[in-house]
C-alpha cells in the first residue's frame, strides 16, 4: 500500500515532464546530443577529467534511456514484450552505460583489487542476463545495448499519419490498412501492411538452425568471462587471452554466417551483426597487439597526416594526445 502511494506520487510529479517529452521529441533529441558531446570535450582537459567525462557520458545516456521509457509508456510502445524480459533489457542497458564509470570509481576507492572485483561482477551479471534472454526468451542476437535509443524523428509523426498507415488487430496481429490512407479506389492496393511483430520470424525454424544460433550467441556472451579467466592465469596484456577472444569472436561470426541463408534476420539483428564484424578491427587497438605492432604505425600515420594535409593537425594532434588514454581505458576484451 505504501509502495503504491509512493509510486502514485512520483507519477504525478513527473507527469508534466512526461507530457512535454512526448510532445517535443526532436527538441529533446537536440538537447540530449549537446549534453552527450560534453563528455568528449572534457576528456583530458583537467584533473580527474576521466572520471568527469565518464560521469557525463553515463548520466547523459541514462537520461536518454529514461526519456525513451517515458515515451514508450506514453505511446504504449513495446507492449508485446514480457514484463520480466523488459526489465532484463533495462538493467543490461543501464550497466552498459555505467560499467566504465563503475570500474574507474572502484579503482579510485579500492585500488586494483576493487577494480578487478567490479569488472568480474559486472561481466558475470551481464552474461547471466544475456543468456536468459537467449535461452529463456528466445532472443537470437542480443543488441548492445539491448534497448537502443528511439528514433525521435519517427516518433514525431502525428497520430493522423499513423492512422493513415493502418492499425493492428489485437487477437490476430494482422495489420489492417486504414480507409484514410487508401486514397481513390483506382490506386488502392489490397496488399497487407508489414507487421512489426513479424520482424523476427524465421524462414527456417529447424532445430539445427535454432541450436546453432543459440551456440553462436552464447559463445559471444561468455567470451568476456573466458578472457578474464585466462587473464587471471597469464596476466594482463598477454597473447593467449587476446588470441582466445579473437578465436571465440571468429567462431561466433562463422556460425552466424553459416545460417545467413537459412534464417531471416531482422534489420536490427543484421545491424548488430555488422557492428560485431566492424568491432573485429578494434583488435589492433587491444594489447598486446597494439603495444607491439599497431601503436607505432598509427602514430606515424597521424604524424604524416598532420604534416601533409591542411587543417588535419586539428584532428590528428588531439587523437595522438588522447590515444594512450583511450587505449588504456576502453579497449579491453571484456568491454567489446
């Protein structure tokens, strides 16, 4: 009873803000992007800039997530998801946005022991929740973060425009074209609208394909734990953990690619898999490969660019200055 009263009071307090968020999505997006940019400008400019930069980055992303959830509640978006699944995705998204801040804070408060404890706890927490999504809720590809920022431009469409497109029947999920959007009888088309609820339907639901996709995603999920386990045996910046992580990533991608012709991936899943393929390039920025091979080459390329291309110095010099900091702070195997 007390909890219900508290929740009611909180809802009444934020309701005016929620209404403003729903009515001004594009303006809100501009404000959010401005705040997010502050995290990049503060990096390396003053004492404790790393902590401040991560604090601004985490806070700005959490604000975006909070505003997106308010929009979802106001427009009843994503109501098709089970409640517990939604909570898992929210928690995972919050951890994705704050894990570096938590790691830096733990190091400042408790030293290297506290830092490694927080790293391990976070990766176990993320792996358990992601495996739940894969094995209990049948997620084929868990996005990173699981809750992506909403497209504010699409949300800015008026209700009339959405009514013109059509509406979904509650029981069958069939999308019915609205009379308002049909125009004249001569140009009317009777093909059904594509239903967003069917975006993740497989062309092939064979047990072998499902099993292979689960294995591919599970390998990707447990990779950080495998890497951390190997680091505890060999030490940081050693070749065996680096090679193990790369091998697991390549095996996971190979399994996904082998099912590309048998399974219809949604646009979101394809985008996530494409991001993972690009992330393989980041292995050149991860130790020990970076320390032994790519560091000198990257600095030589930035120096040549700065000396020979007009105005390139404005970009190349800050990158040269902050690259050691970025490499040491962000390019861990367990963060990719």
